[in-house]
C-alpha cells in the first residue's frame, strides 16, 4: 500500500491531507505552524495524520507541499546578500527600474522606494555586449571580470545573479561568467537570467533573477532540511513543491528556481477549490481562502484559474507565472484597533499569527482579533475545539474585544460585529480586484470559501457581492492540502520572438511552440511522467505594433494551423476590449511564445454522501446564542459529519466540524449536495439570467 501526503503551511496552522493512492480514502489533520522552522510543523502534522490513519509514516511515498518560505523571505527582508553582474553601462538597472511611482499624481510626495534586493555596492559590470539578434558585438573581457569578482568576494555575498543585456538571445557569456564565478567564489549559488526567465526587457529579467538569488539559499536549506527529516521516517520519499502557477516542481527544481514558488501556498487552495467545485457542477467561481493571517482570492473561469505573467509579493514584482491571486491582510488572527487620532475602527493587516495567536488561544496574546470577535458573537460555539484539540478561552476573548468596545463606546457585541463587518468589507475589496476591476460581474459567479476561517465569512461575503451560492466544501480547513495532493508536475518554456504578423507566419509560430513543448516535456519525463500523461497548453504574448503593453492569450496549435495568425489576433482583440473597452486597427506583433506542460494528477474520487430528507434535525447537537445583524438570536448548532445529501439547514445556524465552522445567516439556508458541499442561498433565491459586467 502507498500513500500520498498533501501539506499546506499557513501563518497560523499547518494543514495535512493523507490519501490512500488505491482506494482514495483520506485523513486530515491540523497542527500549529512553527514559523522558526516550518519543517518541524510539517513533521508534527505528518505524525499526527498517520496516527489518525493508523499507518507507519514509512508507507508515505510522495509528499506534495505548498510552502510560504519564499514568500516570507521577501516579506520579512531576510533573504541572502546578493551580488549582481550586469553588462557594462547597466550597473544601475535595479535603481532606475521603470521610473514608476505608485499613488496617483501626488504619489511621489509620500513614496518611499524600497531598496533593491541586490545593493549597488554589490553590483559589478562585465565588459561585453550581445546584440538583440544574439550576435556577439563585444567579447567578454575575462581578466576584468575576474578582478571584479575578487573584489565582490570581499563583500561576503551569499548568492550571485548574472543578468546581461540580450542574454535571452545568446546565453554564451552568462554561462562563461558562471564558470569563472565558480572558481573565484566557490560555494556561492549562481542564478542566470537566461535560465530563470529567458525573455526580453532588461529590468524585468534582472529583478526576477535577483529575486531568485535572494530567496535561493533559504529555500534550498528548507527543502534539504525537510527532505532529511522525511527520509528518517520513510525510505524513498519523493518531495514536490507547489509552484505559483498551481503545478508541482521537483525538490531539485525548487532549490534552483525558487522564484517560481513565491505564491506556492495560495495556489494550492485555488487548485483544491476547482477540484471540489467541479464535483458539485460549478465552473465559474470566486475563491476566498481565509486563514489566520490573510485572505487570498482568485477568479475561476470555466473551470480554469486565471493566470498572470507577473507575481507580486510585498513591493517586489517579478516575471513568473502564477495564479492570479490577490491577498489582503484579513484573517482569523487580524488584530482590531482604534487609533487615538481618528477613533475609527481598523482591523489588520497586523496579525497575532500562531504565536502568541488570538487572546482566546491563551498563549499570551492580549490584542483583540477576528477570532476573538467570532467567539463574542457566538459563531464559535461553546465546547468547540479549534483544529480539533485547541480549547478556546472565551473569557480572554471577551476581555480583548472589550478594549475596542471601550474605545468606541459600544457594547461588547456591537464592537465584535463591527470587527466582523470590517473584515468582510476588506475581503470584498480584494474580491472586486479579481472580478469587477477585470470586467467580470461577481453576480455571475458562485463563491467558494475555505481555509480555517473562510466558512465563518462565506454567507456574508456572498450577500455583499451577490455571488450565489456560497459553497462550503467538505474539510474547508485542509482544502489547500487537497489542492497540493491532487495537482500534477508542471513546467514551462518561453522564448522571446518579436515579430510583426507581416514578418512571420503561422507555420513559423507553430514550429517554435512545438519546440518549446518538447523541451518542457523532457523535464517532466525526467521526473518519471509518461509521455501519454503529459498535457500541453500554449500561450502567446501579443501587442499592437508600437504599443508598450502586451497581453497573454491562450491559443491552440490546431486552431493556428487551421485559421492562421487570425486565431491569435481575435483572442487578443477580445481580451483588449474586455480590459480596456476598445481594440485598435493596428498591426499585431508577437512578443513571446510559451509552452506549458503538466502531468496527470492522482485520480481521487469523492465518495457520494448518504441521502437524507430536507429536515437536518438528526445532525442537530444543540443551540447557541448568537448576535447577527444587530440582533440577539438563537442558532441551531449542527455537526457536519451527521448531515446528509438533501438536508436543508435554515439560518440562523452554526455548522461545526474538526477544521472549521460555518455560519448561515438569518433569511438564508444551506443545502447539502451529493458530494457534501453546503450551498448557501438567500430565502426565495432564483438564479438570474447571465449578465455582462458594466464598466
């Protein structure tokens, strides 16, 4: 017998899902995260879930892991001291950047530009030059380079980046610099821009490769550390890390190209949400992954998550494919406070995290958090244990929330409701970024909420957005781990190919796309993926000739062969109209061609839930005083394990389970479907006709 383990490490909890590869049976566990060394929490959780399943950890042969190590390294500015080698004359490429100042017309007044990840003092120049066509205009001066590298050695750098002008067209000089650096700077990891992101635009390519170097030593140490701990408990454990685009990368690839992991953790939730929602027949979704520290949101169109070619973490934006996820500092651990100057309630982005955590955890935290407010409101019933074994201290929660109540001169319950409402509005703001602001009407999408705190807010979020139903998946607290375990190995290859349509042909485009697909497929085959299981998709970056902006469109080789370049231009024009309301009568220009390949994930079957009638009284376990919409009400508490398909849970109601708690508001109901999802609708709901978002 063999088992697969999906692991998702969050800021507060580490979630695990163990799957028997043959039967598809699953076991889940939730343990506190260990920020000082995430691998400790992973191993603790693995032992816990194996105990639940009654198996030896040695039976686990495959671990799929979503991690925030790379993300946190950037956010906390704790990465490596990076050296940078540029072409002569381009030493200040990171300082000049794109001369973009955020914040509107007056943004320059208050904008504090962050320091580059590779300081100017650790940047040297290589005397060389390659043309845009890949011709060597000026050969590399190796003697000067060696002298510069020796000087750089005295700066005690921990990682080195090489990013030369036009190296995407010819990588000969970059590779030679790596050879020389290995002699002068032995033991220092070297990242080449021609390998990390072989595309045009010097700044984007450089900042992306520097970010790769910045997080590389820390990610490599973590991956090696985790592999070591896993090998002690089982032989031949294969470790894969979730990429930002929702696919899996090998441990080796993760160590070499960690810039592809910056959105690793949140991507697992989107993958899991898609898998679950498809089981219930929903293909268009808004996702809300609410954890202890933040909320991650995304939009799913026709069963596929939207991808973007840039990944942003903090104020660092790199060119790496990722699921289009937006993050807001609103979660169960978000701290509520009332500034003395404004006397206006604020919640987040500061979080109590896992240590000390909310006041109710009784670990030393005293500040009021969203979790404490939920306890005061009655949304976390008496006797319920968080994560299955953590007892919540209600008196401490009430004392913490009272700070806000006193500052606002409100009752404790109204203060708690204010915290809850503000958190919901913060989440809605993020959801509008992926829907309304991109031309999508949220009323045309269902909303699936997960993470430990997601089901507490799902009903309220749908009410604010008009997105029905609210979908509460089975095991919402470990859905990210489900996404990790059900996804597959993925890789991609790209090539800059700047040509106007009049300068190229469909045949030439197809030829390059097939070459890229072949190169990417070889990497999957080395991971043991059979050719028969590899699925390929193609993308083209386009723009109007003379335009700086470029958009990525999905394409199909057969369609290009059938209809020519028109197959690409029509998609580009449609996307341009959706985003900007117009298309231009200008010639189209190809910028970059890309092929993405993905293997086949595990075939996990969701067991159908036993059928029951509309009345859910068999699952009722008690009643709870709650405060909803400014009123004291009595909610029926249900045990989710006892709910059956067809049950209709009328609000106000609280539905409890090991890893989460769901809230059904008054004048709403939750319908349990055949696979165990709870679909929440307002009373008397009728599905409206499809609409187009107004701009």
